[in-house]
């Protein structure tokens, strides 16, 4: 694992901890956002393995699916987790009508934890 990948994984872990803290404060919208970013940073770390970097979130999500989920290197559901979190993060950050339900936020946090653990394991095994 490169230094930059390690730093992204550490940032992802901090983001997951922040999501849990926000959840405990009943701030489900911002908890979802942090859970998404935990997965986003992790996806960026894995994409670095192929020398890929992007300036748009949508490009990171699409590339993760193309280079890792579609090839079977990571379970396809991880791409779905990232896409679902991105969708709910966009809603929670930009819409004001409804809040993300607590159960949905908890699900995103649990998925983020699994996502980080699996990708970190992959990166460590490959280094």
C-alpha cells in the first residue's frame, strides 16, 4: 500500500467514525454524507492501484464499478453500496424536504465499515 493509499484509508476510517458520532446525535443527513465519503475515499485508494485519479465524484464511482466490480475483483454489491450512498448523500446535502431515515443511515454506516475493511485487506495483501 502506498503512502497516499494509506492516508486515504485513514481518512475513510475517520469519516466512518464521524458518521457514527453524527448518528448518535440523531443527525442522519450528515451521518449519511460522512458514510458516503468513507466509501468514496476508500474507492479512491483502490483506484490509485491502477494509477487512476478523478476530479468528479461520478467518475470515481463509475470507474470503481468498471475496474473492480465489473471484473469481479470486488463484490458487485460494493459498487451498489457506493452508488446508493452517493444518491442519499446528494439528497441529504442538497435537498431540504425530508431527512434520511435513521435505519437507512445506519445501513450506510455499516456498509461503509465493511467497504473499508474489505478494500484495506485487498490493498494490504497486494503490497
